[in-house]
C-alpha cells in the first residue's frame, strides 16, 4: 500500500487533490495504460518527448484507475480525481523513494554501461534459490523504470536487485536519492560506447555517484585504471576485481555449440565448473557473469547455489519483426542493434524454420573495440553452423564474417553488396516462397529498407502478432497449474487467426502437445517443421494413413475409426497413441460416460493402439451461472475414468480444461490443460477476466485510404443507413467484411485514429469502411487506424467489439481473413 487514501497521496507528493477522494487505499501505480490495471491503481500521467500521459486519462479511467497524477497545467476534462503536481516524474520518484525507505532487506544496486540486465537476471537466478528476491523487471533502469522497480518492493522479500541506468549527466543524483543502495556493483564503464579518455572519465564519475551515500555494505568495482583512485565512504567495504577473497574466473571452455563451461576458483570451496548456454566466444558476457558470481558470493550465496543457479541462466532473445512476404518468404528483421550477443541470438531464428532455405543478410557489428575481427569471425562460424544457405553482406564491416563463412560453405554461398539497394534488387529477383531471410546489422545502415519490395506489395492493413507476449501469456497459465501439469496449445482455425506455423514453431519448446481440429491442419504443421506431438480432434477413416505416417495422435470415440487406425498402424509397424473422448454434457463429440468402458476394452484388444489419454470438454466453464453444470461434467468425467479403471485401463493423461476451465476450475486441471483463446490475451468471459491478467499480443492496424467532406444531410454508404447530421469529414479505411470486419458493426463499431475514437458510420462495405473523423481535424490520408487490439498506447478490446456485434471474441479472431498481412514481433518486454 502506498497511501491510506488520495488525500494522503496528495500530501506525500506535495500536490493538490481535485475531485472527490475515496476512502480506498492506494495500492498500485501505473504509468502506461497499455497494462491491465489492478483495483486501487493510480495513473501517473508522465510527459516525454513525443507523448503526454495526460492524453490517456480517458483510457486510464476505462481501465478503472482510481485517480491520476498530472502536471499542474493539465485541464483535460475527466471523471477521474486528479492530483496536480509540479512534475509527475519527480512525484513518482518521491513515492518510490518513500516506499524504498520502508524496505528493510538488503538492496543491491547495479549500474554500468552494458550487461546490467544480464547481471541482474543471472544474480537473481542464484539468490532466488534460497531466498525471496525482487529484481527490476526486464531492463527497467531509466528514471521511470527504476522508480517502478522500487515500487514493486514487497516487505516479505529477503533481498532486492535494482538496475540503474543514466543517459545524461545529472540524472544519477535523482536515481541515488530514490535507490539508496545497501550494496553496489559497477559492472563496467563505457567500454562500448565511448571514445576518448575524457568522456569515459565523466561517465565514471556520474556512475559512481550512485554509491555516494552508501554508509555500509559491499561495493564491487571492475578492474579499471580509471577507478584506481576511488575512495569509498568510510564503512563501505570496497572489492576490486583482483581481490583474493572473491571467486575468480580461471578458464572458459567451449563444450558444445552454444555451450560454454566456466571454471571458477572459490577461495573456500576449491574449483567449480559452471555450465552456461552461451557461446564460448562471448567475452563481454563472461566478464559480466564473473561479476555476477562475485556479487552472489558477497551476498552470501554458497558455491553450490552459485553453480546450480547460474547454470540455469539463459541469455535473452533477439528483438525482431517477422513478416510473411506476399511471395510466401519469411522475413525476420532485427536491425535495432548489432552486437555479438544479439547477432548470435538472432541467428537462432533459423531454428524455428527448419524446412526453409536460410538467407542471412548481415551488415556487421559496430562498437566492438579490440575484438572486432574476432567477433565477426564468430558470427560467420555460427551462421555456417546454423545451416545458412546464403550469406549476403553489405559493405566492408562484415568482411571477416564472409571470409569464415566461405571457408565453410564455399564461395557460391556468399555475396557482397555495396549498398542496401543493390542487395534489395538482388533479393527481389531471387527470393522464393521457400525462404527465411534474416536481416541483421547496425541501425544506421538502413537495413529496414530490405524487403521494401515485399512491403510495397502489402495491403494497407497489417495484423501484428507479438509472439513474445503470447509466450508470456502461456507462462502465466503455466504458473497457475501445479508443476508437472502438461500443456496442450490449441492451434485450430489458423491458430485463432494468427497463423499456426509461426506460433507453433515459437512455442514448441514450452509445450507438450499441440491440438488441431482436422488432420489437414496437423499435416500443415508437420510441413512447417513442427515435430512435436499433435492431437487431432476429428479423425475420419480416410485420414488414418496420414495419422500413422506423420505420427499424429487421434482423438477417438468410435470403434470403426479405431479399427481402421489399428489396421494402418499394424501395416506400418507402428503404435498409435490415442485419446478417448467422453461427452459429459458438451453435447458434441465423444461417447457417453456409461459407454466408455466397453469402447476402451474393445480398443485395447486391437493391435497397434495404445490408450494414452482420456478427455472431455466443458460446455460453459466460463459462466458462473453454470458452475453446477460444470461440476456435474467433472463428476461424470471422473466416473468415466473409474469405469475404465475397473476394466484395468488406466490412461496416463486425463484432460478437460480449456482457458476458462484452467482459470475458474482448479479442480479440473487433471494431468494436462488445453489452451486456446487466453494465449491471445483475450478473456472468454468477464468472470475469467476477473481472475487472471494477460498481455494483449495482437493489433490490427490499417491506414486512412481516402478522405471526403460532406454537407449536412448527406447519405453515407449503402442503403443510406447513415445521414450526416452536420457538415462531416468521412475517412474510408481500406478494410471491410471480406477481411473479417463484420457488417454488423455498421453504425455501431468504432476505430481509433490518433488516440481518438472514430465511429463507423453507415454500412461496412466489402473492402472499405467509412468512419467519421469530423472531430479529428488532424486526420489525413495514410494515418494509422487501429481496428482492434493494442498498439502504440491505444487499445480496442476484442471483447468489446464482440459485444457490439453480439458474438464472442473467438469469432472475431478467427474470422480475420488470411489475405491480411501478418507481422510477428519478438520483443521481450
Ligand atoms: C478449442 C478447444 C480448446 C481451447 O479452448 P479455449 O477456450 O480457446 O481455450 C480446448 N479443447 C478443445 C477440445 C477445443 O476444441
């Protein structure tokens, strides 16, 4: 809790409360309306260079904020109580500092020019083995991020690790006042970004300010001549890299591709080996890891926990955008940054597309200092190892990469281009539907232009699908079920309209089974390289050979299909593991509970079949009014299990719960859960929404195709279903019911342009939709239009659209036409 009520909050923040106070305590704060708000949240409307939080007050109100903190000059009308302060950012920091003071466990603050997030994640993994550790989420280390991290401190925690960054001189004073570290670590000073001794010195001075108020505790500094004269505060214990007390990295050894073994000497526990899933050439990473081991040691971790916890560390993923081009090729663009860690991480994208021809477009890496040549060679090695078929380099920077790659794969597999344009021209002539093209290089090179010829042929409407967020949601569900519960991800209907092959390849490592409706869908997944287990719901006799040949697993509820499967399995010399389905009240597929024993027994007698699973499906688990009915389904399912057991049949995997069941019926998790809608951040019903918080991974975005002004009293679109009540400006969005935007939204739905609501007026047409932008005078042709989902601080919930047109969110998602361009985002946030 941050304050007893709004009055108290206003007084803490030195602000003035306008509007009604509520008796409720303030429990949470948010600065971003894209996040789901918990009850009792106050929204801080921060200002940045390109945004003003105050323009999202509306959104915050709808998210259920209890109040907002705004700058004193804000006069936007809003139903929210407002606390006006001089500077909302400083107010947030004041609150964070106050909250931090109440936290009594040791707080370690880490700063440095790079590797802070790796250090923090690595150390958290070690300390987390025997104590409750809170650490900054993601790479929250800015002025805002650090404050939000501190506001997450909970009194029960036994340690905290807080990342602190600065981007300008002067910022550290604010950070220090908030963070008040007990222990400190400086990882490194400007090794990558800065030339010239003078500015490095300035950076060092700025970073060291973080520790200026430390009175006790340990301070760990790197071996850097720049710090040789540093004198800490009186009782702070200073450790430098060469301290004999500290664990020392003796040796790094490559043990397998992407696997390194680090040998440490502990002065009290002898030599210990740490196994890491990192390429052995990552020198920068190892320096950071060594710091992490030392910090863990200083925080009291045992050598045993350091080795076990550190070994579980996995380096972060790349950040990329994945397009499916019109010609069918897949284009993975990762040109945000280019350094060895992210380049090698980006190459892993090829793992997800085993069946495709692999093309790697590389612009090289900058900011490498001494090891530049060597690091470029490592990338060439790794590209060859990943089975890259063609390496296309641009400019001179990646020369060494090309050299090494050529030695492995031959001169033909490599081409060099002077410019991005030349490379583009080559690609447009040679790229085919079978390609996966990875684009990687420094931002300054303009590699985003690669594939422009794909983008130009795009429809104006793009469907963004954030795979990292889908994975996040999957993990949220996994956290709700007991460890060891299996997970099936349902990929029917084109993976709810998101395209099954991308989702499947990306989630494969986290999933035990995929589920589809029809055999055809499973065949497509196999073609796309999905090698895991796939359960097919509706198998026809005509499908049995394919089921056997592709090692698919059928759901069975008829002896006829079972007999055909047995025959096919026997002919191929294989065993088919099937799942029996019971109809406990869904009224769709499956045998009734009293029939299951006979069917099970008959199937057991057939050769080549094994009853691996027993399943049922709930009819209304989303609806509290039907909880008694769901209970009856659960009871009948257990009876079916018992009937089978009485005949000596014990399926290993019992499963019943889909999204709603997982969330609302912990008593129905059994051995496996089957997830669909929830992974897309959508709640099947309000009762489900109350229980779980998911991220929205999708956004359907179009552009204004044309604009026209009409006099008052003029009809718009088919059948004159709308007549302008005043002089009006109408925008036409190039998307209609052919794309999956329901005609039922005519005169009912809305879109968002520049953060504002633009109502759909008149009839939705086949390829166009008219929207009223009279009140958005800044709207112009080409401006982005949000149709559904979450995008750039705007949101339209799919649930809301479903309500407007009288259907369920499921239908909205899977109706989106396959002609809409899908772009996949990988972005750990
Ligand atoms: C579609 C489906 C699911 C997933 O349902 P969601 O509500 O989308 O989670 C689970 N099991 C079966 C049998 C299904 O057909």
